[in-house]
C-alpha cells in the first residue's frame, strides 16, 4: 500500500514539472473500461485444473474540471470476476472445489494529463468482495461456503487514445488483479 501511495505522490509531483498537455478526460465525459488481469493473487499454487482469468468492467463519469489547473475528477462503478477449479483424484473418483470471486464497488479518480493523447489517473476503489466455494467431482462431501468482505484499494492507470473514442488501457493496483490491460471507449 505504501508503494502505491508513493507512486501516486510522484505522479502528482511530476505532473507539475512536465509540460502538461490538453486534457483527454473532463467534466461530462463518460468512459467504459474492459480489462483482463495479468497478475493476480487469487488462485495461485498447484492443483488447479482450470482458471478463468480475472476480468473487470468499470465506468467513469467526469464530475469536475480545472482541479490543480488542468486536472479533473471522475467517479463511477467497478465490477470484477474470477473463478478457478481445484481438483484431485482420490479413491477411484475425483473431488475438489470451485472458487469464485465477485467484486463490486465505487471508484473515484483524479486525472492529470502528462502526455498528449494519454489520460493518466490515480484513484481509490471502495467495494465488496463476494467469495463462494463449493465442492465438485464424483466424490462430494456436500460442502459449500460463502464469505464476503469490504475492499479498499488504490490504483494508477492510463488510457492512450488512438482516436477520439477508442483507447488502450492499463491499470496497476488492487481489485480483481494487480495488473489489468484492456480497452476503453469514450461514450
């Protein structure tokens, strides 16, 4: 967490030093992100027979302009999902577990343009992680469980716009994965 906060502080400090460009995100803008997680702390280890890579969908709406001269603020929602199966052979049959994680939350981001066509931002996510586990295989013990917990995380990211509406997106932080790559569409 300290490293993420340090990155955010450096991000804001360098924003004042670099020759800032025209803003690519502002008040009234609506942007949807679709990402796939490349690095995740979920379901690591051996024995997993299948994993669904973490996916995320977020939406952001610009609510304020001219923050720290040319910055802007956006708010929106976030949904992330991932699942995996762990299975093993035992006693002439198979047994195992199916795990799922579903995160839903609200995000707030501070955008500050550093490079032309690049929307750079940092923010926080406040949400809820819904976790479920159930047994699978030919030898079942009738076990299932659900658990949930609050989620608070910070992130930094960027969207490089290839044209006025379409961008490539990268985010580093926590949520359903530590590193997300994807696409963004300005609506």
